[in-house]
């Protein structure tokens, strides 16, 4: 079940995507400030240093755009689930809660959790990847 494994991977890296977004925004701000400083100092703009900065800025902006898109897609799919279903995935895959702490947070038994998780991850994957069954 590739679609389920892929959905698990998306949830597992969600926190990393949020951190990456923040880091990319900081790097973009730094490069923009450096380019503005170069412009204010009226340094020559036709040199490799400036072109490399502009190239790096463009790459970072593209990476930020794709990172934001992934975050929005994951959040959107999560938000279409019920609160309980969303909590199952967030607590287990994103927050990394396990065992008794997890069952206590969700107010359910271990057996119920694993039954629900198996169902919810499929439901999430179908929503995330916009999969439609052929009838």
C-alpha cells in the first residue's frame, strides 16, 4: 500500500517541514538584506558574487514555495478529518507519542487506537492524494 506509506512519510516529516520553512524564511531575509546592502553601497552588480546571491535567493524562494505547498496540503487533509481522527495522526506521527501517554490523550484503549489508526491513515492518504475509487 504505497499510498499509505507515502502518507505516513508526509506526517513523519511534517515537523521538519515547519522547521525548514522557518529556516528558509530566515535565509531569504538574510540574502535580501545583503543584496540591499550591496545596492546601497552602489557596488558593481555585474559580478559573480552578486549573481550567485541572486541565484541562491531564487533557489531558496522556490524551495520555500514547495515547502509551504506541502505544509498546506498536509494541514488541509488533516483538517478534513474529525478532531479525534486528526489527533490520532498528529499525536502518533507528528508528536511521536506512544503507549499509555497516547491512549490517555486519546481516551481510548490500545486495541481501539490501532484499529482506528489503520482506518484513519487510509482516510488521510485518500484525502491527501485526492484518490477517487473507480465504481
